[in-house]
């Protein structure tokens, strides 16, 4: 599955309607963003079960602000609508592959249950 550009209007539905979503916050003037784009795209081809979304921080400034993006590229990973990874900086291909595998293996339901148990 290829990457897809998303807007602020599509962001919440994309995050909530898919099991795993990786979001690349980028800008056209950002050198590291341009360098990371082929890695992100290649990973999307290996994992058709994962949504690879891209947010242009120039076009979507309010969304970038709401997501507290301070430097780009920033990569976020969501599982079942919950943020499980948030890091600025371009990842090399092996690190991105490792992240995708860890997100797939992460038991978000157990983590949510443990968090709820801790709050009672």
C-alpha cells in the first residue's frame, strides 16, 4: 500500500478507523524529510496492513500545532487510535522496520487495561 496524504479533516478518522497508522509530519523545504520519504514509501509497500499517512506541516499548520510538532520530520505511530510512538528525526530503513514490527506486536489492549487498573 502506498503512502497517502491526509488533512486535518481526515486525521482523526484515519487514526481511529485503522488498526495501525504511521504518520510522517514533513515539509517540502526540509532536507531530512525528503531523504526519509523513500524509506517511508518503501516500508509502506512491505506492510499493506499498515496505513502510512503523510501530513504536510506547511499546508496543515493547525494540525501540526495540535500534534505539538516542534521539528520535522516527526514520525508518530498509532495502534487502535492510541499514540504508541512519537519521535522527531528520520529513521534509517532497519530502524523503521523494527518500529513497524514492535507496533504490530504491541498489545495495546493489555496496556490500556493496565493503565486503567493503575488509575483505580
